[in-house]
C-alpha cells in the first residue's frame, strides 16, 4: 500500500476543504460575510474576496459590545486587502431580553445582527448571508446558532468540515494578520449570566483589558463580577502577574474603573468560562448572590 492510499492519512486536508469552499463561493456569486474580526470569519472573508472581489460584502455589527481596538483591527484588515466592507449599527442593548443577560444572550445579539445583515442583503440584491462558524463550534454552548438557523444564515466553514486547526493552518498559509490571534468574543461575554449588561460595565471591561495588554499581557479576560474584577491570564503569564510589583500595578490600573476587589483567577484563561458548559446554572446563581466575595479560586491583589 502506498502512502497516498494509507488509511492513517486524512481523507481531506485543510487545502482540500479550501478548494471545496472556493467552489461553493463561486456558485454563490454574491454574498455577505459577517466579519467579527476573529480568525474564522477573517479567513472566510479573505477567501470570499479572492473568489468574488467586490461581489463579496464584509459586514461588521458595531455596538458598545465591540471593543474599539477590535473595530480598528477590522478596518486595517479589510483596507489592507481592498475588501468591500461596511459597519452597521446594531441595537441589541435596546432589547430587554439581551440586557437581562440570560444564558441565551447570544441568541438575541445574533438575532439583531442577522436581521440587520438580511436587511442590507435585500437592499443590495444579495441572496446569501454567511458567518464564520466552524466544525468545532458544535461542541460548545452557542445559542447564536439558533438565530443563524432561524434566519437561514449559511456556515460554509462548518459545512465543509473546517476545524479551528484547519482554519489557522490556512490563515498562516495566506499570512493573514489574525492567523495566531487569540479568540476575542464580545465584551458582554465577560459578564456572568443573570447580571445585567450595561454600557458602564462594557466600558469598564474594555478599559480594563486595554490596561492589561498595555502591561504586556497577551491572552486576557476581565470578568466583571459587580465589585469584583476577576482577571484570567494565559497560564504562562500567571507568574509575572503574581510578582508583588506587578500586582500593585494591576490594582492601580483597575480600581479606578469602579472595582472594589481585584482578583487573579489561579486557573488561568479559559475561553467561555462563564458558559453553562463550563459552570452549572446553580454555580452561576451562587455567583449572583455572592458577588461581593472573591472566588475561592482567585487571589485578591
């Protein structure tokens, strides 16, 4: 048996999947890509632009939950490659269901976003709206997928079996600027479910994460537990944060944002650590009732 027919080799490489994606894009002819700025939607936008040029329109929902640094990075990306793009204002904060921050908050956010994208698609005479959902996302808690299904939003990366590893491989092949970018979901994801989403909290989170990055930390989350700021860092960065001098700088940077306690989560960064998949609803309720007390897994700085 030669190497080409060996069953130990994958049947479809990332490059094979890309060719299938390109064929799908050509059949679509004209479409909108929901561009969040992450590697998934960034890769999809890049390939769509290569295949369709100005017939592919990249659209980003702009609201207080989108960090200004993310907006700037998206602008630089689409400008660099000459993509056709637009920011649309989304008003999820006008929806009481979204502001209440239930476990399905993302459903209400995506419902608003996809409604805006389809409105734009009708104006442009476009019949396809797609997002960057990948094949690995099925294993995570993603209520926004229900909104995508209800509004007939296509997910070609998932359809053709792209894993996150596949996408990063192809993004690196094309030297895309977000090829190794850590995941960066919306700012509202830093607020525990059941605690209302407000512009004040989103602003504090954004400024706090800016301060953490200014201190040299790369992979960060600032979880907003009312008076408690819970910092999640990549495990390799924890020793630096525990240095007394750095701890003092963290306190000085974050306390002026309205937090009474500044804590460091000793488990480190976990994407989606506030999702029901990572913590039971009972644990979330416990956090809601006791937001004045730092987590037992955190160190108060």
